[in-house]
C-alpha cells in the first residue's frame, strides 16, 4: 500500500506521519497539494499543523483546495482516509465527517497527553484494540473542541460512528477528563464509510518507541496495513 500524506502550506506533522507509517512497514510519501494525488495512492493522511495559518477557521482554506475533490472521490471509492488534528479540521470542513472543531473551552492552545476510550473495535482504525480499552495519545491544538447539534450527535451515537472519547485512566468519561470541551467527550469520529476517520489526538506521535512515551497510537495507523 502507498499512503499519500497531503501537505498544505503550514502543515507540520507530515514528516511525523511518514516516519510513523514507515516504521510500521507502510510505504508513505509526502504529496504537495498542488500536485494532486498520485495514481498509485492506496491510502490518504491529512496531517496536523496550521494549514494557511488557520485563517478564517482552522482547516477552512485547505478544505477548499482542489486536491480535496480528489480526496473525497477517493474516499467514495473506499480508499482509507485519516485526518489528524488540523487534518481532522480539514476533513470536517470539507464534509468528509460531520460536526466541526472550534476553539478549546480553555481558549488556549493545549499540548499534553490524554486518555482515550476505544468505543468500537470493529473498524479498520480500531481493530488493533479492544472495545473499552484505554489508550494514551498526545493532543496539540487550540481549536480541538468537537461541536455538533443535538440531533446530529444523536445520529452519530445511533449509527455507532464515534471511535474515541476522552476519558480518565480508568476509562470513565467525565467532564474532568475532557481537555477541550468536546461534545460528548468525542475525540474521533467516522465518516459515512468506516474507511474514513478523523481525530484530534496525534497517533503518529505515539508510535515511534525512540521518541514517544507511549506507542498506543500505532494501532490507529495499522489500518493502512
């Protein structure tokens, strides 16, 4: 499998994603958005960073780049697409997934390890975990609060499209364990297809044992294998 890590002006986690995927034995390459997706693209990562300086809204400008038409078309064909942090914001802004990511409840940038509870273990992104398992993955965002209206949130729950929720070390989903004020402690969601997912925490920063205190994020990236 060849994974294209789409690089926009202001992306800064694209190299991290390539390194983490390569460590797991997945061929990955950075692709400049203006060049479009290579023909041999079998998977897509929208990486973290600050595309276009987060002008207007985080991810809003990158979501309107021509390459995103190719990404949506690939997603419709079943090509796995993962949006991480700024990539999650881009995915939401482009309609790949529902809801929006807005300013943290703290109104400040937060960079810290968090605990996530695996809500489903039967998707490509969570098959390496057990349902209810607690993993530790870092966050690094200022606009990571997941917002969605009540009816759409209930649809997400009913359709079982929530991948991860912020929790404490024992797996309890509480307000205190919610780092940014996200609706329902949601940290990651699925698109209409289970091959499309976005999440605010950084699995690529919890994959390489020589630089990470936790390697719990590797399971997410195993989907590309």
